[in-house]
C-alpha cells in the first residue's frame, strides 16, 4: 500500500507540475502579452516583415513603405521610453485588449492592441493573434520640393506630398534641406490605427536663394542706371521735368530693394520692391534760361516674378507705369 500511495503521490506531483508548466507557458510564451512584446521587439530591431506578420496588418494601397523597415523603423521606435506591456483585459470570451504604456516627447501615452484566441497548439496552449487591421498613413508635404528626409531617410514627394504607411506606436520626424529652400524638423506621433496629423513642412528661402535673387535685382537696376535718359526703358524709375536738358544725365542706385521671398509653389511674385535711385544732371529753365545743377533722390517701387527650376533661378521684373 505504501508503494502504491507513493506512486500515486508521484503521479499527482507530475500532473500538478505539468499543469503548472502549461499554465506558465500559456501566460508567458503563448499569452497575448507575449505576442505584443514580440511585436514591440520587432519594431525596435527594424524587422518590418516580422512586425507586419505579427500585427496581421495590411499596407494601404499606394502608400510609401519607407517607415516599415530598417533604419527608418528603428528610429520610429527609439524615442519611445519606458515602454511597458500591461495585463490583457478580456473584452469577449476569445478576445482581449493589451495596453502598452510609454513616454513620448515627455508625455505618457497608451496604445491598446486587440487580440483574439484563434485555437490551441497540441490542445494545450492557447494561440493568440492580433486582430486584422490596416496600417495608418501619415501625410508628409513640402512646398517647393519633391523630396524630404523622414526619420533620417530620403523620401520622394510626387507633386510635393506623399502618404507613408506606419506601424504604431511610432515617432515620425520630417525635414527638408535644399540649396534654395529648407524646412525645420516637424514631429508627429502615431499612437494607434487612427490617422495622425499631417506633417506639412514650412519651407523657407535659404540665404543662398536670397543672395541669388539680390544679385539678379542688382544687375537689373544697374542696367537701368546705365541708361542716360530721363525715363530708362523698362525700368521702375523716371524723372519727369518741364525744363530743357543742359548737360549729361547720370543715374545711380542709392538703395537697392531687399527681397522678401514668401513660400509658394513653383512661382512667386516678389513685391513690392522699394528702393532709391539718384539722378545727376543740369537743367535750363525755358523762360529765364537759367541753368541749375540737379542731384535728387528718386524713390521707386516695382514687383518681380521668381521662378525656381532645379538649381536655376530666374527673376523677372514687372514694371508698371
């Protein structure tokens, strides 16, 4: 009897250990929290294929996949601090929600992942899978540019805009630095399946573009000043008078206009451009015959059209009388 009792005790111990092992594995290796942890690990490693398979997500048609793999994906996950996978909350007999809490840009945020039990392995271990979904997309746009840098990777912007598919949670940064235009870095957080706010890059003229525009304006005005007439042809300044010319006419530019280049899309009207010319000449009064020296400032104002094509810029003055 003692042998049988001892044998039965051993059997009970083995069964209890087996059940405990099954329970442990169900909670740790096969539980929904474990699936979420595997997904987050794939994001950190930049393994987009694994992450996509775990999430059971589809990529929206026509979207740019740059953020879904490699360095861009790793950079999307790097800013997430103190990421913690919480305990699953049952929402139905075979469905749960698993919260992930993390800090992004100094704010604590929570993303909730819905999972469902789809069966068992060997009749013992529960199989949990993410509910099927479509990845969100984030719109990135930039006036004056057909490309941007998103999470450190060059991205094409056909027509100045594109939609990038993104995993979540993710931090997305976009910026642009070109020869003639640049835009400071913009940030967005993708925290769930909802569409995040777009990243509209506010491009501004670079100092190089401003210098190039100023050079062309100076060349134009210097050419006007070389004309020895009261009204230089196709130029913004003139000197009306009812006196007789009694000497040479000499123009000079005292103050060149300073161009302000507002953001636009392909072409801009620069204006009003204000400056001051100076005329030096001698005039004779028709009635008295008296001759006097003239040296007067002549304020002027005009507009100009700016066109930027690749590395070439063209400034076209628009003079109206």
